[in-house]
């Protein structure tokens, strides 16, 4: 990894700023994929554990949301509003990221990112496939499909940010425990 960093820093003076960050992103993705290939059994275990933790935390937060949100937010409460998404997706994702980091210390970052990708797919794909299939058959579903696709970026951002923050907190806790 130091060799790649050295090569990039040498070429940075000759290339554009965007080229440099593109190369950094490529290096991170390639390194993570290689790491996941080498430790695929542990990666599957991390994804399974993260899914279990996120499922349990989602159930707890759903019950908690019924108590905390009505006094705070005006009625009607939209299920796609930021506070609802934060409670029902962000907090469980952070708990899953922390669990992955605590249980897979040397592999926390790539395993957390792998879990985030899987969580986003399981969170978004079933409804998206349903809406696409129905939009093909009946055009009355097109506005729902457009609205769903427009609401996908915040969900992706909340889940990925939650997992990464949870992983960072889990690693920080791991560092203090040692």
C-alpha cells in the first residue's frame, strides 16, 4: 500500500486533483475487494452478524419510534422523513457496524463496507423490483416509482454513514479495551 501511495504522490504534481482522488478511490476499492476475497468466510460471517444485529435493532427502534416521534413531529408522520429514517435505519446500521468492528477487529473497514452494500440492497431492491414490475404492467405506478427512486439517495447515505460511524466507534472501543 505504501508503494501505491508513493506512486500517487509522485504523479500528483503532474496530474489534476480529480485524477488523484479517482486513483485513491480505485486503490481503496481494489484493496477492499482483494481483502474480501482472501477472507470471504469471515466476510460472510460479518454480513450475517450485521444483518442479525440490524434486524434486532430495527425492531427495537421501531417500538421506540412509536413513543418518541409523535410528541416531537407534527402529524401525519411520513415514513420517509429524515427523523424516521434516522431512527429506523441509521441507528440500527450504526449498531451493526459497531458489532462488525468489535467482532472482526483487523477486518473492520472492508467487512463493514461489504455489509453496508448488502444492507442497502436488501433495504431497497425488493420494493424497487415490485414498482418496476408493476410500472411495466400499469403506468399508474410510474409516479410511485419516481418517488421511490428519488428517495433512495438519503436511505443509501443514512445506511452507509450509520455503518461506517458504528464501525469507527466499534474500533475506537476496541482500541481502548486493548
